[in-house]
C-alpha cells in the first residue's frame, strides 16, 4: 500500500510497559493513526557501574576578611549590565540543573559549599572524597573584552586532563562560543605568575581529579545571554561527559 504524507511529517513516539519491560513504538506520519514506518523496540536502560561520586564546588560564595578585619561575602565576578554574579548563577545552575541530571542518571553526588577560604575548602573536599571520586568546580570567567569556554586541570593529572577534555567538548558543542581549550594549573613560577595560576592549590592539594569549568565570560553580555538560554543543555553535556569518563 502506498502512503502519501504532506510535509512536515510528524515523528511519533509512544512508550508502554508489558511484563515489567518498557517498550517504545516510533514512526513517522501526520497523526498517531497514520504511520509511514512502525517498529517496536525495548527501551535500553543505561546502568552506571561506578563506585565513585561527583563532588561539586560552587565557585566563590564563602566569607572573606579585609585587611581591616571587615568580613564580606565573595560573589565572584559580576555582569555590569544585569548585576548577575558568578556565585548566584552557578548555584542556580548546579542545584536546578546539574544535580537533577546527575540524579536521573544514577550518579552519586554531593555539593560542598565554601565557608571561608580555599584551604578550608580543600580540607572539606578531601574529607568527603573517596578514591574513585571526581571534583567539579563551577566558575565563570571575567574579562569584558573576552568570550569563550575553557576547562582547567592540574598539569600532572592524566585523569583530570581526560575529564577536562570531555567536558570542554560538551560545553563548546552546546554554547557555540570560542573554544579556548583545556588549560593547566601548576605552581606559580614567581609572584608575577601567581595571577595566571590563581587557585592552583585547589588543583594540587585535592586527593582526586579536580576540574574547573569556566563555561563562559559572565562579564560579556553575549556570553551570559547564551549561558542563560542553554542551562538545561549545558547540564546534559556535563553529565554526558562524566558518563563517558567513567566508562
């Protein structure tokens, strides 16, 4: 029998359960009653066979103290136009998108929020980490003239390099911003080099692979707009990278 359909055709997908197994019927047609093709298949359930967990550091957010003894909360970089800050953006992203995506994939996870300084953060992360765990630190870059995505890892960590590469590929694929590549952190050569290697002790002193995500420049209005539009897809890309890493 010949079937004729007007374009565009509708892709139809229906799931049902029978005898404890989930099946999916898919086909193409104008309505659910008309299929050009029809087939039934078992829905594959992805099993995560991993003993580790993902520890999450939401960058900034801790309390700092000025030279005069005044305490203040560190919110990280801020977008001048919208006043959105780095900590608030990442906290929302982690809690509303990353955590649900990890949970849906059966990947154990825990958020470790900063209370004061990096030394205390490293202690807290090491206390929580097991030998198979990984640490993701969520940040956003700051430079009003720059745009793009980069991911950082400790220079001697092959596992960190692998994870950073997978995450970088996923982030760039979703955002479509300039690919600034994966970059190393190492001990500064001198005081002048310290700014280029800021935060290096987090990478060095944590016991498990530590990767920092700098998904985009929050100080760039175009980057921030893209990040706001792509939160759900970004979370899926990060979790897909983790799945690939732990295979």
